[in-house]
């Protein structure tokens, strides 16, 4: 494969964040030269979840196209949906560099980017341009997080609300990020009472916006950590059910340092295969705790059709990739979709929905 043998070694010889920025700039230029096209789809893969039609189940995870720079190009690579962000209400530079590291021997990435963001106003403006008032032929989720310099409960709630108000008109769904390990104090918003207050506020905002615009309410998804204790996962599930939240994204990166990573001194969140076991365990617990009533997007260490299929059978209706794209190349989402069709046919399923959660029931 040309990517693995030729391009990847060339890219990996350079600084990780610099390569990412240059690649994204190239994709953005390519995107301006092409029209948005419909993603790869098939009747066996298309689903309606939370009132949104997903042409296929493979999405681009948040963290890759943080500032909505290259939207038109992603469906051409096989993605069925895209999640931009994390976006903060105010522009901010993120943590000091270096802050993005490859661990090639493990096909992993370690990052401590810290929500480097152009801010909600700029991202909303870019989304308005690419949509052109007509919408796009694929769903766009927008992942929102807390601005770093915002302190205190009331100010944090206002900060999330400001991002939601600015970005929701351009989003198929809003993902509420309370789980990044790289913003101090953010993960405390997974605690039951804080999470309830935050999601209730945003749910009210969504419903108010829907009434004002004469449209359906923008669905909310909450993105959770793989490092939660089992009882905390149950608390999250309880709040999600209570507040009738549309879905859960499982999971963010991990700060655990186990096995080969016990001596790793760099701070930040690990993604890729080292995250896989924790992400799957969290997914299964969430699926069981919600009784399979809440759609889950499975993320973390997915780099093949077989791995995506395992997440689906564990309870994920959709999956997202990012680190796998770095190691396996730009056409990974297309290969995953084609592989899923073969796996579904092999196991006698006519539609992907029939396979969701069969190994967690």
C-alpha cells in the first residue's frame, strides 16, 4: 500500500502537529475546488438516528477538523458524517507546544492540545459558508467544550450555552464534551449533578431554538471518558435517560498508563489501540445501563472493519475514527464500510441495526 510504504514514513519524519496542519490546509484547498458529494452508502448501512439520516455508520471523530476547514472533502473519503471541534465559545490557543506525539510502535497518538480553537463565531461562519443555506448531503456534528479561562459553575454553564446558541443552527447534532483530560476541571462535569444541570440547560436551549426557528430541536450527544468507574458510568446513563438526551459518544482519550505505557511520562490523552479495551468496556456498560435505548457512537482504537463491527455488536449504532486514519491512510473509512457490508452478509444480517448490541445483551 502506497500510503503505508511511502507516504507515512515521509509524514512521520516530521513534527506531528505541523504535518496535521499542512495536511488539513491541503484538504481544505481541495475541498474548495470540489462540490460536496453524497457519501458512500448502501441500504444495509443507512440509518435514521435521533431524527438524522446517516448514510453510513463511519464518522470522522472530533479533534481532526477542529475548526471546520475541510468539510467538503470528508465524504469523498468515505465518511458518512463529520464531527468538527472541539469548539470553545471564545478563541483560544490551547496548551503550549509540543503537544501532539506519535507512538508508532503502538499505532497510537498522545495529545494534550487543550481545545485549541478559532472560537464559536468563526466556526459558525465557516459552517454557514459551506452549507450555503441549503444544508449538506451528510450530517455534521459540532463538538463543544469549556473555554479554559472560564471558572465557576455559573460561568461554565453560560460558556456552554453561548457555544450552543452560536453553533446549533449549523449542526445536525451538538456533542457536549465533558471528558477531555487536557482542560483542567473539565471531567468534573461528568459528575451526576453537574452533568444533569448542564444537559438540562442545553436541552432547554435546544427546544427554545426549535420553537423560535420553527424547526426540530437539535439533538444532544454527550461525550464521556473511558476512565470512569462503573458506578459513574451508571450515573451518566441515569442522567442521559432522565434528560432524554439523544445519544452518547464513548469515548474520549485515556490518561491511564497501563502495561507498556507505565513508564510514559508525557502528559495527555492516549488514543488508538491502547484505548481500545477501556473504550469497549465503557461502551458495553453504557449499552447495558441504558437498556439499549440510547444510541451510542463508538470511538477509540478503530482501524479496521472488523474492529468497527465489534463496536457495533457491543452496542454502537455508529462509529468514529481519527487515529486509525493517521496510521492506515485516507481511504480507511471506505474500506471499513465495504468490510462491514461483507461482515453483515456473512453473519446473515440484512441491516446494520440488527447487529447492534448483540454481544452485550
